């Protein structure tokens, strides 16, 4: 098990980019972290924590949400990415 320093990056529909604070996570806990991140976005918008609600929120408000390396900002896992050519 390796501890990675990560951040959550979000690129909103209005082209603002937010990068969260760095924190450590075990490399074998990324899948669980992704689920927790999706649940937190649903809670933020007062929606149920279903994949359909999460997808609806993302389609409306975001272009990209990803877990990134805290130092290089390289993508470790994409949580949501608007497909090329789509518009919000």
C-alpha cells in the first residue's frame, strides 16, 4: 500500500477551475474515494446519491471533475469528463 497526495480538480461549465486542498489517500482506496466524492457532490446539490443524479448534476454544472496528483496536477482518475464537442 502506497500513500498518495491528491487533490480534487473541478472545471465548471462557466470555465472556472477549482483545485481542492491536498490530502493523503492509500492507492488501494481510490475507488472508495471516488464514491465519496460523488456522494458529496450530490449532497451539495441536495440530490440523492445515485449515479443518475450525479450524472445529471455534472452534465448541468461541470466540464471535468478529477482526482489529480497534488504536486503535478496530472490526472489519476477522472470522475466526470464532458465528451468533446458537447456543450452544457
